[in-house]
C-alpha cells in the first residue's frame, strides 16, 4: 500500500510541475514576467515565480517535501500558504489569467 501511495505522490508532483510550466508559458504570452525552474530531470520539484505588478510577486514551490505559495509586495511577505490551500490559490491565479483573456477577446 505505501509503495503505491509513494508512486501516486510522485505522479502528482510531476503533473503539478508540468502544469506550472504550462502556466508560465501562458503568463509569459500575456505579458507577465514568469519563470519556472525545474530541479533535476525527474520533474520532482520546481520553483515558479510571476510578477503581477511592479512590486507584486508570487512564488510557488513544489517538491516531495511540500507545496508552498508565497505572495510578496515590495520584498515583504504578505501571505504564505501550504498544501491544498497553496494549490487552491494557484488555481485562482490560473482562473484570473484564463477569464481575463476571455474578457479581452469579447471586447
């Protein structure tokens, strides 16, 4: 049972890293400064960052050790979330990007 759970966890992390890469490309195409650095060739961890405004930075870290969302303003930490809350916040960011693009297309 534990080996199966470990394998599922590794697959989850790999999926999350791939989605971070896709989000980085999308944000970059929409004019945001975004980056996603992958550690190792197994896609087991990544560091994702995006600048939403001049002093507004989002940093999302994922690895086997945990998942963290940090929001910074002028190099000061505003919020730090971990685990499921961090992933939910990442989904909010993806929704904002998706829906803001849809609104621009209809106008």
